[in-house]
């Protein structure tokens, strides 16, 4: 069987020295029908290896329930890469970061408030063991030691940026070995002394992650690890975008300069990302430096391949560099996939959320306090809290204590407040009639923190709701994961059943509603949903949740891969929190809300 190992300062595959030219493509961010296209573009750029993370929360969405099909078919992705002649690096550590929801950890870990993450806490390790017992046997036949394409596995991810529990790292390493993972194991960390010391294990290859300063980063690695191949496991050729921030780009010349230095040092590299793809559904993560910063739906990353798979200027520059410096003659890249502008799609039906919440969720859960999502078995989406308050609270100030992440407050169905986690909360003065009022609070989970010390990021109202210092008790809790919209009863706009507000802005008091329309397709092609005129929400195409949009930007489109479409009639559903037409000239005067299907992305 093939062997992959380190000797001295080099990698060897089947006893021949090899430089790894790797690119990251996450199978879970690309529809399976496009895996081969993206992998062939990797090969055509001169790369010989593909790398992917493995997100625990994708594969075990509920404790003990495992998913390994469709976009989660890791084994199929690895076999496909191997059939195309690529080596594969897999990073199956429990935590992946990756700007992915909760860094890949499943939300159900947060049901138990005492469980400690990413350390040798016995309760946490028991969950990891159950996951590894399912995952790692699936990888065993795909290892190069068994004739497969997987040459290396990561133990944990950038652990030195988080903790210092060597016993935990040893536990993961021995657990992998015990389950037959007899290929090269490695760690990856930032090129800083504290990170490398805390994140590495004696006898295991250490690699580094950086986006610039190649020579200095490898010097630090060499001081830490005097012998061993130089490998950058994450060369950040771009960067991710966050809501309310700029769109990041990076010049081809900067990338070529850094890669040239890697070639001078005969170092191996992994481009993070080669192709970023998309944070479909609710799976974007978030960061928290000075405040909470959720990641956008697009994971374009300014990578060598765009979100829709098109080669960038940097792609061709890197291809030319590798060809010249290494004497490669890679195949020509596949032809670009077609894009189509299907035009305006009117959404002629709607369904109000507050009116139909029970249809989506069933009878509400009753409790003394407004429990967070995880305590009621919910991972993603929205959650609705309802109570009644008496006139004794008239003139009092309402506070949502530790709301995560964004809440719209309604009094007798009218919006009275918008509370954002990242903004100071001054309280909302209540006007309560003698007979009392109904209070509804709709909270959006905008993505759990995926990096750093604040990852215990429960969602919903995590402490309580109070007027002044007095907490309110006696709540109805309606989980709204929005994983199935089939129970909604839509009505046309002129129907008396339709109580959804049509036009509004974030401050106007418009009511959250679903809007539905259809469009016809002859030959499915990639397209992009423009969200001009809409405030904030989510879009489904043929029942598939594309992701979030928000007028705050930077992104203005959502990517629709052609395999999500069908010849003939297609359905699009928009869930809008604040109403249509608020800030868009193109929406002014429209008698019916609409979206535009265009043939190009607008990332800001």
C-alpha cells in the first residue's frame, strides 16, 4: 500500500520526495453536483492535493443521529478526489473554526451548562468519542495505508489560540490511533511561540497558518520544530466578510509574492481557501473581538475560485508561477459554468409569521422563564417568546437581558423595539393599557461564535426579560427552526387572510412574513438572487435554504447553483423581517414585492 511519511525536512510518498501543493475545498460548502468541477479546477491550477475540514454539527445534528449523505457525503468527496489523482488531507478534529457555525461543534453540546468545551472534561470527551466511533471507521478504508487517497489527518485545530490542555490533545491523538488512523497526524497553529507550544504535541508534525510574512513564520516554526517539513496548513489567500463590514479582496501580486517565497524554501502549502463556496442555510459562524460580528452567507473569501467557481486573476497568476518554477504542465481548466439572468420574479402570496407560528412549530412550550434555544432542543433559526404584562408596568422600561443575537419586540402585534446584541440597550418605555397587553419577542440566531474565548454562545434570550429590575415570568416559547415551511398557509395580497405588512423599514413596525412566487426555467444555470428593496431575512429556492440577506451589506446577492433549479416551474420563498421596499429605488412604486435573478454576484 502507498506510504506517506516525513523524513528529515521532507515529505515522502511511496518513498519519493513530494511537495504538497494543496487547496482547501469544503465539500459542505459546495453542492455535490459541483464537486468534480471544483476539483478539476484545482488540478488545472497545478495542485496535487485537496484539503477539507469535517464539521461535527453537519454530521451529528442531533445527539446520536448521524448524517453522511448528500452534501454531507464526506466519503464520496474523498473517493472522487482520489479518482482524479489527488491526495487528500482531512481535518476531522471536533473543532474546525472555519467561520462555520459554532466552529463545527454541535449546538446540543450547550444543553448542559456545565459541560466544558475543547478540554479533557469527561462529559465533553464522551461526546467526542461517540462521534469518532461513527466518523473515523468511515475514513479507515480511505487512508493511504489502506490504498485510499487520505495522506494526513489533523488532531485539533489552532488549539494554541484557545487552550493549553496537553492531556486533551493526547487524548484525541491516542483516540485516532486506537481507531486505526495509521497515517500522518499533525497540528496547525499560528506562528507564535505561545500558540505553537500550547497547540503542538511531541512526536507529531506541527504546521503553521498565516497570510503573509512567509519567511518569518517558517523561521518561528523551525525554532519550535528544528526538524520536519515546512508546511503552511492555512495560507490565507483572502479573507471572509462579516455583516456591517467591507468586502475583502486581495491582489494577485501579493499572493504570488508569498507563494514564491514558499517555493524558495521548498515548503509545502495549503491555500485557505482555494474555493470558499457558500454558508448555506443557517451555518455561518461569527466572531467576537470587540463585539459580536456574524459572518455573511457568501464564503467567496476572495479565493482563487469565486463562490460560483469562476477563476480569479490570482488563479491564473498562481498557475503560471507553479508552471514556470516547477516545470508543470497542468491541464486546461474546465470551461466556465453558464450563468443566467432569469429576471424579475413577483412574489404574489404571503403568510404572516406571528399569525402562523403554531403551524410551523406546534403548540408552544410553557415555562417560567424565556429559555435559550438549546434548552428546548433547538439549534438554528428563530425563536418566539410570548407573555402578557399588566398595566402596573405602564411607563416602565423593558430590557432583554443577554439577548443573542437580534430581537424584534411587538406589543399587541405592533413593533415597539429592535434590540441588537452588538449595540448598547437603553431600554424601551412601555405604554400598557389598563387591560394589559401581549408581548411577543422574535429572536434571530445569527450564528454562534466560531473562534476565541467566547464560544459558549447560547442563543435566544439567555438570561431573562425584565421591566426595570423586575424579571417577567410565565412565558410561551415557540421554536422556529424553519427547517420545514410546508405547513404555511399562503394567501394572495388582496385576501383578508393576509395580515402581513407589505412595506416597511427596520424601524417602521412592519410584521415578519413569508413571501412566495414562482419562475420558469428552460435550462437550469447558475443565478443570483438580488435582495434590493428587502430589509433582512432568508431565501429558499425549491425548498433549499440559500442563506441570509441583509440590507446592511456588504453582500447584495445570494448564489443559486444550477443543480437547485429544475426545468419548468421553480418556487422561491422570502422570509422578510421588516417589509419590502424600504430603501430601494428599484422597489419604489412596485405594487407587488419581487426579487431579481441576475447573472452576476454582488458581494459589495
